[in-house]
C-alpha cells in the first residue's frame, strides 16, 4: 500500500510539471474541428440540428481536449527525434516536450480519457463505442510501435481515416442510417490532407531517418498524390452537394496545385496555414447548406 501511495504521489508530482497552457498546445486546439466539427456534421447528416441526449453532450466534450490530447500527445511522445529538427514545433503547431514531461503527459492523458471513456461506455450504444475505440486505436497505431503507421509509407495516410469515423457516431447514437458516402469522402480528404501536411516535414523526417509517403514521393510527387485524393473526395461529395464538392476542389485542390507550381519546402510551409483553414472553409460551406435544409424541413 505504501508503494502504491508513493507511485500516486509521483504521478501527481509529474502532472504538476505541465501547465494547462502546455496541455492545450499539445492538443492543438486549431485542429479540434477535425473531431468536434466532424461529429457535429454527422449529427446534421443524421437529420438533427441538435440533440439533448446525455451521450451526445458527453461525446462532444470528450472530442475536445481529452481526445485530441490522446491523439497528439502520443504523437509528440513518439516524435521526439523528428520534432528536435522541426522549427515549427514548440508553439501552436505542436509542443516540443522537455525531459521529464513524458510521464506528466501520460498521467494527464489517462486522467482525462479514462473516466470519460468509462462514462461513454454506459451512455453510447455498443456500435458507437466500438467505432470510437477503433478511431483511438488507429491513432495509437499511427504513433506507437510496433505498428507505427507514421513510419510506413501509404499506411501513414490511410490510417488517418480515423479522422472520418466520428462522422458516423451520431447516426449510431440516434439509430439513423449511416452517411456512408460522406464517410468515404471525408476519409479520402483525410488521406490527401495528411500527405499534403507531411511535405513541410520532409527535411526533419529524413534527418531523423523516418520514411513516410512524403519522404518517398518528394514534394512534387506528394502534391500530385494529395491532389488525387482531394479529387476522389470531391467526386464522392458531388452526389451529396455539388457546392461542397466544388469548395473542396477550390480550397484543397487549389493548395495542392499551388504546391505543384512551386514544389519547395518553403512553399509547403506557407500553404500549411491554408491547410489548417481548409476544414473550416469546406465545413462552413457544407454546414450552412445542411442547417438551411434542416431548418426548412427539406432534409
């Protein structure tokens, strides 16, 4: 018992080494739209503007800080070698962990994820819980050995379909038909966006000996690869919303085309800000349409 109490004190002491600001930096709030926004879009696709179900509210809460801390915390813990060569880490684009902070981060991840997952297990249907756990396992597999999809070209991007899975959670919660075409479109977008965003890290990844789709294809090849996936995503969206499909082609296809015209790491870094905004821009176009149709009773 004394050993257990001592271990608990060590964990609490380690957690105190990280401030809430540092935890927010690790969780990358600018990217929360990839979890919260996708789930809200899934609710609208299920035919509801909002839901008063406790499971929905708790799910939304979980998809903010706790879930994103899990996604990016594991990534930061496993990417120390690459992050040491990356000038963009240490700010809003991701934390650069110092010595001794790994135990603190793991402690906070367990504290924020464990209780909420247990509560969600009681409030969500079994199918929704399984999809949520599958998404978490894919993210863990992306960062952690022995799978570490991040270090496996092609699989690094394909594993990012995990970002699309929250889209089906509201339908499973409410017992509605699954938005399969939208799921496939968001999945294709996620694969292309992962490749596009990885271009700016080619130099640091190669310096750390990491092999990714981007390091294999190079700047120009990865831009073409991403453009192909964005085109597939737009084609899948076309039957659902031509305006959304065109917005995706304009924003995401446009940034891939801009990188093709000037295939340099500097250009990739400049375009990354547009890539961060892309889900907000395309999501706004899609969301406004869905809300309008729901309010008018046309969806």
